[in-house]
């Protein structure tokens, strides 16, 4: 097993069926209606009980809390209050809010391609939402596990993988612990179908 902590993704300003080939998507919701999936409630232990004093800046990633939300700014007032953002707290505590597990024979031959897609969607998401980040990536021979600082990014990565390569996508959200697990799997024949599509 190889565990890779991607600090440049995790904490920094963006500017600085069974065979797994049926295209199936299943969702599991624990204690929450489907139309409320991924709406963070007070169950999140890292969710602030009150809004930070504005403006404040995270001393680790330099995200700025202003206008009621965390955002990336080129400049901020010199007297901004220091406050560690929730994403950096989770990274510090090694306490992810979600996992994306990618498995199947497809991973063995397309690992870099799949990781590139996951990182691309993380960069896009993080540029608009500073608290949505990849914490770490664990690589196994036929499995890759991505840990995130939020509950939204895993779903977006999983859906992107399913759109690109089909396979099987399972989503499980546990409201009580404010935690999401996404499992995407695809078999080796996804490679042949993908190449055939590119040749057209």
C-alpha cells in the first residue's frame, strides 16, 4: 500500500452490476431523504456553531472568511483575525468527511488517468469552495482510496468517473456522522470500450 498526502491539493491557494460495467448507480441514505443528500447539518463536528469574526484568515491555507463564507482572495486586511478553517482542521486531525474508493481491473491499467480526473475535479471544486479538498490518496494494486475534507467532493468525483467510464457507482451518506462513502468500480473491458469510443 502506498499512502500519498497531496499537500499542494489539501491546503494551498489554487493560484499558488458485479462486473462493474453495467453503468449502475445505487444510493444509500441513512436517516435522511434523498433530496436532502449532502446538506451539512449540525451533525458535522467541524461545523462552526457561530460565524467567525469578519474578516478572518486561515493561517495555514490563507483562505479568507468574508461576506459569510470562506473564499480565496489575493489580499486581505492586515488586522484580519487568524482562525483555522474547517478543512485545515480536518487535515491536521486526519479526520476526513468522505471517501472515494475506486476499484476493479480498470484501475490497474488506467490508474494515472483516473487520478488525473479526480484531481481535476478537486481543483475546479476547490477554486470556488476552499473547504472542499483532497486530504490524501492511498494506492493499492487494484484499489485507490481518496479522502476528502467535505461531503460534496466525493459525490462529484464519483459522478465524474461514472460519466467518463460507466462502471458501477454506489453512494452512501450517513447523516448522523455527516460522512459520505462513494465506491466506483469498473472492469477491464472498460478499456476496450473507451478506446473504441476515441477512435470514432
